[in-house]
C-alpha cells in the first residue's frame, strides 16, 4: 500500500540520534563561537591586566615598604642597655647600685585565655605588683601588640611564671636601681626612675657619668624567629662608677642622732653637715625626717628635699662671726678691745636688746662673741658701716651658691647695701633680715678652721678644688681662739664640750619669719663647731627647726653636735688635743 510522503512516520536516523531539527537545539553558528572566544579572551586579558597592575603596585609603589617589612621579619635591631654605674662611699661601700631584674610583657594578640594569664601573673608576682583585675582588660584587648605585665621584677619569680608556659607572655632582662642602706643619705643620693635615669640628688647630678651609652646589635632570624647570626653591632659603653666623699658610718650615726633629737624636742625637721675644712669634702649631710630611697615613689616631695642645700633660714647668732671677723680684719678692734654695753640699744625705729636680762656690762670683743651679745655685735657693725659689712658678707660667700656638686642649690637672700633701711644695721649683724643655707654657714666656719682659706665643698671625690682666701691666717686664729670660749662655763654652749678635745663654735637661736613678721614661738636652734680646735679636722653644723620646750641653740643643738663630733673623732682616730672637760 502506497503512502503519501507527508504522511510517512519519521524514523530515527542511523545510530539512534535524531536530526538537529527534530531535537529542537539550534546549531552553533560561527558567529556564536566567535563571540564566546572573544569573551574568553577579554576575561583573560582583564585577569592578566589585574595581575600586571598588582605586580606594578607591589614592585613599584609598594616596593620599599614591603622590602622593609620583609627585612624586618628576618632582621631585628636590638638595643643593648648600658649598666648604670655604682655610687660608692669613701670607704668603698656601695650606696647605690644596679641589680639584675626581669621585665615581663605580653602580646595580647597571642593570648589564648586573658583571665588565666592575668591570674597566673598575679600569683607569680603578688597582688602588690600585679593585680589581675587591672591586667585582664589589657590582655583581652587584641588591638594591642605590647602590654607590660611586670616591669623590673624579681628574676626568680619571672622564671617561675615562664615555667607555666603561658602563651603570649614574654620577658627580657633589665637593670633596676637599688639602695642597700634604704634611708641612709637618701636626700643626698636621690634616685633613678624606672628607665634608669637620675631624677633627683646625685643620681640626677651625675646622670651622664653614671648612665653610660647603650649599644645595639642587628641579628638575622630564621622563618621561626630564631636568631641565627649577628650582622652588625655597636658596643655598649657601661656607666662609670663614682666614689663619694660621704662616709656611710658617719652619715648613719648623724641621722640616728638627728632622729633622737627631733623626737626629744618635738622638732619639725633637722639638718647636720660634717665637713673636712682642709679639703672641702663632706663626710655626712643628714636631713631628717628621711625616707627609703627604694620607695621614693611613695614619698612626698617635702621629705625628698636636701634642705642642707636647697632651703635657707635666718641664722641668728652664728652669723655674728662675720661681723667680728670684719671688725678684726679692718683693724678697728682686737680681741681684747673692751666696750661698755647697755642692755638695749635704739637703732633707727627699733629697740634691740640682748637675749638675757642684764645690767650694763663691760665686754671685750672676745666676750661679745663667746656670750653672744647682740648689742656688742651691733656696736662693731656700726664701726664697720654698712658698705664694709656687706663686703664681708660677700667675702664669706653669703648671697651666692657655694657651687657644691648637687642640683638645686639656692643662694640664700642678702639685701644689697643700697637697699638697707635705717634699722638694717641693727638686725643683719646679729643674723636677722638675712637668709643662708646650712651649706653656706658650714663653709664659712670651715674657712675659719682652715686658716682663713675657703674651700669649695663637694660630695664627689675629685670634684673640689676651688680655693680663695677669706681671712688672714692671723685673724682666723684669733676667731678660733675666741670661739673656744663658747663651750666653757660662761659661754652659751658648755653642752658642746667634748672630753679630751678643744671645741670652738657658736650657737644660734633665730626666730622664724612668716608673712612679713616673726612667727611667735617658731625658732631655728643651731650650733656650728670646729674640732679639735688646735688644728680642726672637722666642722659640724647642727640646725633644728621648730623645737618645742626649748629654743636655744646651746640647749637643743649643742648636745647633738657633741654626740656626733665625739663619735666622728673616735671613728677617724683623731688624737685628743686638750684636757678632759666634763659637762
């Protein structure tokens, strides 16, 4: 049976596959293929362009920073700190030295458990140094790369913490300043801060000498951060050791006597200077109340001040020696010249009188000094005149720093002759209306003890040297002889006498100025002595601020002088020079 062509049933082509027109797919034309190839090429071109731009950016614009970063990952420059020099006393005893310490720090980015790390640090170092509740938020802050955990701590405790293997905690060695005798000479030594730089006292004065100069080294590291080679190094210049003129035994004993004196008299504070008048070397400079130099951070500034150098006071009668020295040197009087002295004297608008009630007396110049007569000193000053008196004040070094090797020295306060009022001649000669430092006063008496030659005081061996003549040797000898009368019966300070030694010295009792007038009941009691008087080896100044119950230098300060000077003479094995004198 014949079928029409249009009606015949379609059959699959050979191989079972239907023709394209029967599957419904459009054939891939050359146009489509070309478009796809162009798209692929464009994609590849963009990708290669991006790579090229990135390469240009990295090798051109960012080459230097990235090179630096790569170098930093393999190279590390480390600062090598210089050890701080040791401060020795004159006998070789260590007063300030560097001790090995360990600083522990953290990289918070590597800390796994901030709370556990903080507690471990507190347990290792103790709550006084490390408080976990304060450390925890710092360790938990992953924006930081460095946090101190404990600065300059005990190496053994740091090692114990390291043994716990807390991830993110690291350490390095440092040096911390230590003061083996705690409070002895604390105001003189001062202290160095956490970065080992001097902040006060001799630590500050000598900082350049003690600090040295740090070095450095550049190391190459492997991919794990381990050092494999040192490529360059700058050597460390260690700090220099310094020997002081201070004797720690004399210093400690002076401080002990001062504490006892202050306690006995209920005083506000007190100062002692022990000086060798021949060399200007200071064997002791004691200030009480003191403080522990190892705990300077917890000490108020008032206690840290070395008042022997930084503070000044009205000296009172210890200043009369300047007036008498000027009158003797100007050949106006001799030690035997006698005067008739009333109890009181009018000077311009002021009435001045002697400290103790008395009638009219006949005193020699020697007695004016030994009995500390205000009227006698003013009489001598009027003979000198204000111009010559101010010249003698300047000759002894008042009104200008001594130049001692210590920071913060003050010059005191001296009124120029041109600014004197009519009554000034009635107060300056007796130590009022003028302010001096304890160091200036001790140096003035040292010039008398040293046959009239002033020597610059100093605390560091080898720093002294400046000398100048203040008085003739003859006048110095006369003054020394007259000042012996102060410590015998009839003088103002028999309590300063030392069995077996001749003592020359002078008392001072000065009312303290306050708000333009003198404060009621507030005095500075002082004594300056020279021993042995036949050939002085020591000048000892004692000043006691605001004693209670007694105000006189011969009662408050003289006994402290006696105890300190007697100890020092025996300690230094200075032979006696006179008969045994019993108090």
